[in-house]
């Protein structure tokens, strides 16, 4: 079913952070990019659309606080606005997730236009945020499709390893199909290289190949492998709060700067 281009009721940028491969730094990117944007006074809503709920955990939202979240929004049980929770980061809010989300695909299989559930919920909520970031699960199923249909653009975290290159072509084809059939304004926000190890020759080769193929769609900022970034979620904090001066945190600050510059150029 072809949909007309969607224009949100208020200006905002909705970015789905997606990759069907797990362990590529997708949730880490979502949490720390959201924090970096909030740090420069941008109002940000992070939507946790992964049943594992790692983005919720990484922002200190415990299981007891997840009774109202993305599952209830998709199921039509509550409006999106009622699921929003503040975080300890000023100007950053979250719609959390829990394991109930895993059953959404089966439960909503017979619902008309089920791929537009999130888009409709966000539109009806009339949310006033500069950025809405959606942390997608590591699969190209119902939940990711909802994110792609709701978003203006997709950001793809790509781990600097050989097998990552095989998966990205599948993802790009999926994005193109969604754009053609369901969400005409969907675009590639950018590809961010993650878990980069400068001591590994293969990482450099993968980075060079990705840049050669995708050109300026690949951000200049590269996210390095970093112990402090890996430790931060266990403390319920973004890396930027846990250790702002570590290499990983500083990389996410630079990435946010690139995105803001990108948005400014696009608006000019």
C-alpha cells in the first residue's frame, strides 16, 4: 500500500538507528548520540524499540519503571505521550521497552496497516522535540519496519569487520523498498563506523572499503573500541556521563557535531 509523503505536525527530525546484525554498537550509539545532542541543548526523545531493553537499561530505567513503554504504544493501549519518561540527562527523555515487545509482531499480525503503528502514535502525540531517535532491534522485522516507516532517515552503525559488509547490502535494499512503497521521504542519514581498532589491519581495510562504496554518507568520525564505553551501561549511565574524557565519549561528541552540521547544511 503506497502512502503519501508524511509531514509531522511539528518540526522535528526522526532518526531510526538500525542494523539487522547484533553487536555493532547500535544501542551504544543511540544512547550516547542522544546524550551528546541533549548536552548542546537539543531536546531529544529516545524510543527503545528493542525487546531486550538495553537502551532503557543504559539510561538507568529499571524494570519497575517500564510498565508503560513502546509495547503499550504499539498495541494502542496508551498514547505515546503517556509512555515518555524523563532521564537523569537534562533535555533527554525516553520511551522504554521490555520483553513484552517481543510478542508485538504476533499480536498485531491481523491489525490493518500495522507497519504504521509507531508513525501514527507519534503523529497523534504532537511531540515537540528537536530529535526523536529510535533504537531498533537487531532484525529486519515488524519493529524495525515500524521505525523505518516513522523515520525521516536511517543511521547505520557498522562494525569494522568483514562480515559487517555482507549485511549492509541487505539493509540498504530493505531501506530502498520501504522508501519506494511505504515512506517516500526516508533517506540515509549516514553510516557510522564503530568498534574501530587501529591496531587491526582488517578494521582499516573495512573502513576504506565502506568509504569507497558509500562516499560522503560515511561520517568522518569513527567510534573506537573503548573499555569505558563498554563499562558504562552496567552503571546505568551513558559513556558521556560515566567518563566524558575517554576516547569513545569524545568520538560521540564529534559525531553529534557532524550531524548538527549536516542538518544545518541540509536546511540552508
